[in-house]
C-alpha cells in the first residue's frame, strides 16, 4: 500500500459525543496508528458537520448566531478526541472557508455540466435526521428510524443521481472490496434494485438559511449531506492543493456506522462519479454499540459518556475494551461488567502479571540490568516462532478488518509467555543459583513483552509507552520491522517498573452484584445494650455479620505452583464479573490439573493480601480436619458468579 487516508464521519456538532462516536473515531485512530507502524504514509481526518436545521434552531432558541453556536459546541468534540488520545492529522469543520469554497466549486462545476437541475420537491422531511423520505419509506407515519416527519412542497435543485444507477451497480460488482463487510455490499446492491431517484440537494433559504449558498441561486443553501460528504475531499485540498489531493485521493478509507451506509455507498459514490473523480478505496460500515438491545441515542436517554468511562477506568482501558470487544462489522452490547471483566482478565491479570514478574525478577536478580539471552533451547524456539507468527497475523487481521482478532492473538502471545515462564520456574532457577538459565528465561520473556508492547501500542498507546520506557526502549512509537525481529533487546539495558501498570479494577457493587441484592450487606452500628452487643457477648453472631461476607461460585480456570512454596497453588478463578487471582494453601492435597475446571466457593470481598510475593484477591473455601483438606465444590450445574448463602 502506498498511502492510507482514513476518515470518520463528520459528527453533528450539536450532539454530545457518546460511546458510538468515540468508537468510530478510536477505530480510525487505531488503524491510522497501525499504518504508521507499518511505515505507510498515513493521513487521518475527522471533524464536524455544522450546517442544517438543528443548529439553526438551537442558535435561534439561544439568541446567538449559528456560527457562535457551532464555535461553542465544536469544543466538545475537540476536547473528547484530545482526552481519548486521538492522533488525527486534521479536524475539518464544514463552516470553514476551505470547505465552503470547495463545496461551491463542486456545485458550480456540476451545474455547468447539467448534472444539477431545478425542480419541485414534495416529500416527507425528518428534521432530526435532516433528510427527506417518500410516502413508501414511512413506517406508521414516521421515518424508518421512528422519527417524526413533516410534509414539504417547494422549489429545489436536484442532482441527476438516477443517471448513475447502472454504472454504480457495475462498479460495486466489479470491485468486491469496495463496500465492506460483504453483507453491507449486498445491502447496497439490494437498495439499487429499486429505481434510483434524483437527489434533492438544496433548501430554500426562506425555510432554513444555515448552509452554504448555491453559487447559481443564492436563495437556496446546499442540502446538508451534499455539503457534508464533500469534507472528504475538501480536507485534502481538492481544487486548491493539487499535490496534497493527488497524494491522498483515491487511497481513501471511509469508516462509517451502518446507519449512514446509503448516503456513502450511493450518494457519495455517484457525486464523485459525476464530478469526474475516482472512487475511494473502501467504505467500511461497522455495527452499533447497543445498550440493552437498542441503539444508543440521546432521545432515548441511554447514551454512555466515553469521557466518564475514561475518567473512571482510564483512557487505555476504554480504548482496549471498545477495540477488543466488538467483532468488526457486527453489533455489540455495551455493559460495564463486560468492560471490567475484559480489562481485568486481559490487562490486569495476563499482561500486568507478565510485566511485573519479568521486570521485578530482573530487578531482584540482575540489579535491573537485562541479562544475556544465552543459548536458545526448544522452549525458546517455540516461544519465538509463536510470537513472530502473531506479529505476522496482525497484518492480515488489519487487511481483513478483523482487528479484534488481531488483538486477541496478541493476548495469546502474552498467555503463551506466561506459560513458558511458569514452566521454566525461574524462581527455582534463582534459588539454585543457575543464573545462566534464569537469564535466558527472563531475556526471552522480556523479548516477548517488547514485541507485544509494540503490537498493542496502537490500541493502548499510553500504557504501552509506559511499558516501553520501563524496558529502556528509547523509541516509544515502535516500527513493524522491529516487531518482526527477535532478539533486539540489548543485554545490560536498565529496566525497572513502578507500581502496577494495570491496577486491577475492583468491581463496584453494581458490577459485582448484578442482582442488586445489597440490602443485606448494610451493617448497622451497634449501640450498648443492642441485641448485637448481647449476641457478641454470647459468642453468637447475627445474620448481618454472615451477610457481610460475599460468597460466590467460581470456576477455576488456571492453576500453577507458587515460587518457593510447596503448599501453595496460584489459581485464576472466574467469578462471573471478572477473573481473580487467588493463592490457596491446597498444593499438598490437589495438583493443578486436579483443581482446574472445578466450581468452587470464593470469598470475594476479602482485602487483597500478598502471599510469598503473589497477590491473592480472595479466598477459597475448604473443609479441614487435621491433615486432611477438601475444597468445597458445588453440587450440579452452577455458573460462575452465583451468590452463595
Ligand atoms: N453528520 C453525519 C455524518 C456525515 S459524514 C459525511 C452523521 N453524524 S452523527 O453525529 O450522527 O454520527 C453518526 C456516526 O456516529 C455513525 O455513522 C457511527 O459512526 C457513529 N455512531 C453513532 N451511534 C453509534 C452507536 N450506537 N454505535 C456505534 N457507532 C455509532 O451521521
């Protein structure tokens, strides 16, 4: 690929950015960052759609000019993207002169060549969606999106979109990767089975003056979609900066939500064709984030604020969740429980533990200097080959737009390294003083961390920069060439890490206890003479004492020995809302393979403790007598996370 120009839809400036807007912008950001990592010249543009009836109405209501209104509201988008570390090269606003000039030139050119004509428009107009519908489109008197519509008859200008129907069908058929995913391509072809109408591209100023004047009739302004779509070429200097335009057009990648497929796959493509311009490389429509099965929308009051999530859990936690939890193209459901679970499992436990144990053992045993790699044994060969295969697969996942799977593979590399580390048991090597073998294990584990830090850098740039600095890597932004080679870490490099890179998120009451059964956990202060005081004196406890202990069913997912402790096993237990690490004194009674897969009972609200240098985030219940011990398990089927009491 010679160059990569990635765009997001330009968002309606009046809206408050929500998780849906943040998702498209983040996805574009991650793709842009990966292309930069691949060394492909990249240009990333986002921006705001600032004309139209809603802005006009909002400004009128507030007694300010529409320009003042948009200058005020655009700040929300600028600030949101700054906070989410969006690395756009340009932010285009449709009220900027560089945009309005290009829109006018495109209109003038199409008018001169007879591609636009004057006619009478009669139809159903949805103010909130800023688009017209025909009688047939309406569902129970509302737009197909369920919005109110009003009847409008007026003189207007039309673009001869119908001329291009056959051309467009052929173009889409001849270029199978043009509209993606495949089912969106089929959706567009399905839409094109009906006769394509001409597109109304104007509004009489008498009804709505907030827009770009038509150069050939200043009593009309340009219809907002025609104006907005042109941003993709005005931002890169169409008609004004030929060099820039030639550089970025046509290798353009339009990322959109599925709600605006037709405007892009039909309106925009035919506009470009009529203007004599080549088509972009791809239009990719992703799915929606749903809340409880429905699309997020301001009017339904179910929007999730991305900035609130970033404040609560961190920008990288949000970026990671949105990028890894939606299978690209499909819809996905947003829940805070899923967010916390994914963060804890992938980042806090898998990547976080690998990071801290590798770097801490280098600090402890080699004074913080990376040891020599030593001789590569069969385990190291396997680790190297697996990790480099994951790097190669990331490129394929990017090309195939299956980013979530690419991320999952990077996490596989982390898990593989954790297994390598556990099997090599470096703590035993340290104990026996075999520094050469210990150095080999730590060097190879650190190499894997270096590569993973680069692979995940586009997704979680803040945390991966921190990790790369901790590993003494001078270039925060990695290059693919460096990721596809093994053994680049210099022995002797200083490494050191502060407190946990990914502190575990302790689920709040609502995420931990979805049943909402919190009443019984409240503890009352016991005054003198209260029944509690009497009970304490007798050694009995009240029900409120029992219910303070939060017990849950949990499935043991992984188990392994604890460095230098014969009696302890380190377990990863799935408690439904998250996976926890627990250190249990059961090694004399159960081997790791015996305990994995069992459904056990765990105390989940115990203060975390560090046992032999390993954090334990809960306690497993077991029955004991003398030297005998049996873990308490659950009879029959039970999912992880059931409350026990
Ligand atoms: N202004 C037009 C786009 C013009 S592009 C030339 C517009 N703006 S919008 O503010 O409504 O943004 C729509 C886009 O926001 C969607 O296409 C999608 O990218 C994103 N999302 C809005 N809600 C969403 C979800 N619930 N889930 C995922 N993304 C969604 O339409």
